[in-house]
C-alpha cells in the first residue's frame, strides 16, 4: 500500500484502492499518506450517497480550502479555482468513491489537465466497479491496489502497529481470535480493539490476555 500510494503521489497520477467492505482500506491509505516523504499537502474530501456535480464541486472546494460558499453555485468560476488550486503539488484523498456516478467520475478528469500537479487517490468497496462504468476516467488511473483480508500470520504485527494495547498480547491468542471471530476483517478487529481499550480503561492494571480477548469478541454479537 505504501509503495502504491507513494508512487501515485510522486507521479502526480490517479490511484484506486479497492477491496471488500471492512478490510481497512481507509486506514491503510491514511497510514500510507502519513508516511509520505516531505511535506506533501493532503486534502480529504467527503461525499454523500450518489452526489451530483454541485455537491462534489462543493466537497472539492472545501477540501482544498476554497471559498465554497461563493463558488459552488457558479460552475465556471469554481472549476477555474479548482484548476488553479490543483496546479500546486499535493494529493486529494476521496473515500467512498463507489458512490460516484460516471458523470461525476468524468468530472474528476481535472486531474488529467496539463497544469495539474496534484495526485488523486480514490478509495472504496466497489470503487473499481464504479470506474469500470466511466471508461474515460478508468483509462487514466495509474495505480490499482486491491486490499485483501489480513493473513492470519500478519495479524499480531498489524495490530501492534494499529494500537499499542496489542503490543504485549500473546500472538497465539490473536491468531485464535482471528480464526474464530475476525477472519481477517480489519473492521472487526477495530471493534475488538475498542472493547479491549474500554476494558483497560476500567482496569488499567489488567493485561490483554486470552480472557480479555474472548470477552471483547463476545461483545460483537451474533453477526460478527
């Protein structure tokens, strides 16, 4: 992930990070962006469900720090302001890209204009299918990166990097919990982590042993 995002940003290109729901795509992209060398500006845009062009334009203006209130209702000036802002190096991270229609994705071809110096990272479960319906934009994607389920043997190391609370846990207990409950799903592990941290908050002296992990997993209910 770090290599894929790093190359996309260095090349000032477009990247797509995709994979099934709950596998930690957003967290992984955020971590990769955090590890970028130098002081590359990172802009994060948030879009609603099936947004139209005005909503996307407003989200982009807000992410780039442009005066969205006075621009977004005037397409021409807003688009010109976006083009000028994207002439500066940086990277825009747009999560939940599967929500975007082909028309909106086509609009994002601002990133293919001659003067653009910024990279674009699209992320989301199904984002690759959304791009498949927007051929012109799809053809401009430089980097595709699929996020898969955590390999069981990687769970202890990954969790140790995710939250310090896992650093002293027995890897055997973590592997067992992954096999029985999480099944490589990072979002499930984030929920387990939340319950473990809450338990530690109630009893700071308690370790993260097998019983604590089992209790945390039990709180996930029958649909984990």
